[in-house]
C-alpha cells in the first residue's frame, strides 16, 4: 500500500485547531492569575498600591487586545494565493525568473531548460512551475504540503495559527510574536512575587490549593513562552533586516549578496509598510498595499546584476 506523505502533512491542519484551543486556555489561565487573583484585589487597598495595580491591569489589557487582534488576523488572513494561470509581466520575467527551483508539469527539467536568444544575450532560467498546483510560481513562492497549495512569499506553515505565513499576513504574524512575548514577559514579572511566596502559602495553607495551582501554572507557562519567543523575535528581526524568509535562509547562504536585500529601511517597509502610525497595528493602509508590490506577493524589487 502506497502512502501519500503529502496527504499525511495535510492532516497537521487538524492539529492547528487544537492549538487554537490551547492558546485560548493559556490566555485564560494567565488572565485569571494576573488580573483576578494577583492584581485585581490590589485595587481595593487604596493609595500607591491601587494606582500601580490599575496601571499594570490597563497595560496587561492593552497588550492582550493587541495580541488577540494580531493572532486572529494571522489565522483568518489569506497569506496570498497564486492567481490561476499566472504569468509574470515581461519586466518581472527578465528580472526575477528562476529565483526559485523550476519544475515542469511532467517533471522533466529538459522541457524548461534555459535558452539563449539569437542575439547572444545571457541565458535566463524559465518561469518556475508547480506540478501539484498545475500553475506558474511567482518569485519567492513555495508549495505548502499542509495547505495543499502554493503560497506567495511563503515563510512557513504555523500550526499555532492553522495557516501559512506569507506575503499578506507576515506582518500580523510578527506582531503576534512581539505582543505575545511582551505579554508573557509581563505576566512572568508580575507573577514573580506570588510565585516566590508559593511554597510558603502552600505550607501555611493561606491560599486555596486551586488558586495556588493556577498561579504556579501561569508563572511557568509565561516564563517558558517568553524565553522561547525571545529567540523567535530575534530570529525574525534578523530575517527582516536582510529581507529573507525562513525558507530562503539556505538559498541566501549560497549567494554572494542576497538580491532582495535593499537596505534595512526598505526591507522593513516591504513588510510593515511606509505609514509609521500603522507599524504596531495588524493592518495596512490602502496606499501601502496598492503601492508596495511586495505586500501583494507577486513581484519584488531586487538589486541590479552589478550590485548583486
């Protein structure tokens, strides 16, 4: 019996729905521990304690709102699909053809071999083709075995959001990482005093076992996520600075100079847009989406051949 590995990969999508429930559970436990058990009661003490507790609770809610907003935008926003029967514009074909591996619908590389024009111009690889989607592949596009389709400027498939991360939702994913890191770091810090008192409270039985368990669990979860997310935030900050996706890291190592690296400022704006007031919000201005081709995911500016 022949096993189709690609169909097995598509089964990972069902795991993602469990992950959404897990995210909701973690948020719920953290909220109950921070707001209801730890800092909510401090509002009744009056004076400086109440003011400090109010400030922390407001900040916690702001970060939580931004986290959930970014999360649902990643979950529900299409990362970018290749239009049916897509073909590049002549300028794009000259500039970008062959930026990804070339396939033919019959798997024969000879059918799509590079050709040289009658005028003796430099050989150029043909437009990439996806044999599974039976469609052309724009630059930086890859086929996702979980979603069973090609995704524009695909970074990776994320089981936590049951979706691919690509050209049109990468910014939302980055903001989700950032706000989750800030929220879990804050949760760790504000729960630290209660965690230190945990063993004393457990010994003296001054707090109910259920509340102690929730505080202990929330602290451990927030600490674990904040440390792991710090690594991801640093990694993706490095990728943005060089205009590279996770999939392209290996390809970039083989290049003398990465052709998509247009400078840190331009690289950043290709992901977050040019409107500074929207950089920290999971949205794009209409002008940015229409005027920055990289946000649409079908074409990307590159260094000239002499610069590369």
